[in-house]
């Protein structure tokens, strides 16, 4: 299994546990630390995580830099190759 597929699976599994209510934001406490730990362990320089559940944006955040040297941070304007693993109803 490729690293990208494993990483996608980890985030999908985590996001499936988040309730679609405003109080569900509390369920994301520690999410940033989790993302940063996974990025460090798998040597991923940067990524953007986004998820919508029940018509509400649950997560929309950029992490890290565009390369391993940290030459530029990832922002909401950074272009990526799109990779979708699952769409929730």
C-alpha cells in the first residue's frame, strides 16, 4: 500500500468520527498535533486537509511547506494534484 493511500485512510478514519454539529469542533482538539506527527513520521513536507460533513466545513487547513527544504509555506493558494479517496453522502 502506498504512503499516500495509507495517509488518506488515516485522515478519512479520523474524520468519520467527527459529529456534524458545532460541538463536533471539540472532537478536533489535537488534530493539528496529529497531522504534524504523521507528517514528521512519514516525511511529508506539507499538505492541505479539507473535509465537509453535513454541509458544514469541518476541516480546512494547510500544513507545512512545499518542499523538504521549507522554501515556502503551503497556503490556500498552493496548487496540488487532486487525490480523492472517498466522498461521504
